[in-house]
């Protein structure tokens, strides 16, 4: 059994999660500070979450393909995105970003604004306010967003196969390997990949639940 799809999946999901961590938090802070068009910005960022993944992949082809303005510009530097590992990462980022954005925004909205105002009265800079006050107090929501983004990127299929293809050893992830195995009528191999990706996702979610259960909580509805 060739393990390349597992390695490519973990590398793709790992890099995509790093990108979505910073971009999701940044977008959440940006949207929360917007005075106008906040609803529109929120809808556009969340759109990949509700669109079919194949539609997301089609849009990536339109905007980043060789015939697009960006693709034509990159070709001048001998850079191509379509059907490369970079395309797989881009697809994973686009489909997992809304999860990081929404969980980060929800976590920030639940914070007591008095904590932030108190920090500002002490003369702390906005940059230090974000890293030393805002993020630590929203860590549960941030961690949930990281785990959800990683597992979503790990299982991405539709946008990946449309934009990155299913090239063994290059862009073939576990999800596309399952598709290829079914197409080849190799259900045993498809089952093995299904079990592996299912176990990875389950373990990460269980670890998240375990970590959150150890965090101090106030008295809620069921306490």
C-alpha cells in the first residue's frame, strides 16, 4: 500500500491550517471592526462553506488557471498553479478558511469588551493587545477553529480534484485516492483509506473535546 497520499494529505492540511489560522483570525478582526458592509464581507468569506466544493474548484480554475489574468501573469515567471501541490494547498485553504473565520469571530464576540478597554488604558499597543489579551482569552474557540480547519482540509475532495487533479505522488490525497480506488473497483484499498482518514479526523476531534473538558467553565444551562 503506497503511503504517498497520506503524506501529501498531512502536508497539505498542515500548511493550509497554518495559512487559515492567521488569515482567519485577521479576517475576523477586520470584519468586526468594519462599520459598513460587514454583512456582505461576512457572506463572501463564508460562501465557500455553503457552495458545493466542485463549484469552489471551478472558481479557482477561473481565477488562477492559465487563461486567467493571474495565471497569465505567473506564466511570465514560469509559475503554474493548476495541477500542482500548490493548487491542492490553495483548495484546502479556501474550503477550510470559513470554519476558522467563523469560530474565531464567534470567540471574539463572546469576550468581555471591558477586558480589552482595561488593557488599552494601560497603554498596551493593539498588536500586543491581540497576542497577549485577545487570543489567550479566546483560545478555546481558536483551537476549535484550528481543529475543524485541519480536519476539513484533510478530507477535502471536490475543489482539490477540480483544481489540483489526482496525480499520484504529486496531488493525490487520501480523499482522491479513495475516489481513484473506487473507479478502479478496488474497494479494499478504498476501505483502507476511508478508515485511515476517518481515524485521523476522529482522533483530532476527540483531543479537542478532551482539552475543552479540562478548561474551567462557568455555570451554564446544564451545570
